[in-house]
C-alpha cells in the first residue's frame, strides 16, 4: 500500500532526534513511526515496515508488527489515516482497551499499547 505524496515531507519533518534509529531513518528516507524500549519501527514510502532492535540493523517486520506500524502511523499522522486497517462488520470493540488502543496495568498507573487488538481498538 503506497503511503502518499506527503511521505517525503513527513520524513523531513520527523523529529531531529540524535538517537541512532532516528538518524538511520532520515539517512534512508524512512519514517520512524514508533519506538519503545529496544525496538523501533521504520516505514518506507511504499508502506514496507522495518524493525531496528536497537542494533543498527534493519529486518523486515512480521505481519503483526507491520499492522502495528500502520496503525501507529495512521494515529500519529492525519495524512496517513488511510493506513488504518478497515474494521470488518463482524468486529467487536476490544474488551481490554475499550477501543482506546491503550491498556493499563491493574492499578491504572502504567499504560501500554494494547496487545489484544494490536492497537486497532477492535478484535475479530
Ligand atoms: Zn485493545
């Protein structure tokens, strides 16, 4: 799925972080769209997703990682909203996150990306 003509602008405007993954993204013309402890998601203009596990090497994303990166891009960049997977008519709102894409620990103090729906907000 082609990302859009806005992709080059988004790459240029992405945070000018000094982190190696951000620098790699800029040098390769990729868009860094999500990062957490030891894993960074980078996307090409053609919609391919690559993973940097904080070792400076890129590997192709697995299917669930690919979907996660597209959902994060759609949530973060209005220009990329079309990357959000279509919700099937038979889907249900995620019971863990109630559709918010974020789940919380039992005491509610820590929030994290919902693993039950891969942050889509719905499950099949
Ligand atoms: Zn969920």
